[in-house]
């Protein structure tokens, strides 16, 4: 990975965010499962779930971009090695 291309690092950071959000969702769900979550808590749980879904989509797209960048680099290297 070069300084100009941080696509893989960005994807990894985004997946880290997804994991942190998933942990928060799981904690809220545990509280909700025993009936200790009030309306405000359930609203927060819903918002967290939505944020987690959106974060996962961004991470997936970043992964896809990172793969495409790596593929383009590999093609470029092959072209310079075998003109």
C-alpha cells in the first residue's frame, strides 16, 4: 500500500467500526431480551441497527474498491514487466 492509496486501510477501519457497532447492538439486544429496555432505549437500538447496516455497506464498498485498486496495480505491474 502506498501513501497515496489507503483503500485497504480505510476498508479495515470501516470494518472495525462495523464490529464496534455490532457489539453495541448486541448489548442493547441483551437488555431488550430481558425486558429492561424502555422506549428511548428501543429507539436507540433501532438507530444503532440502522447505523450498523449503513456502516457495513460502506465497508463492503470500501473492500470492493480496495480489491479493484489492487487488481489495477497488479495489471500495471504485469504490463511494465512484460511490455
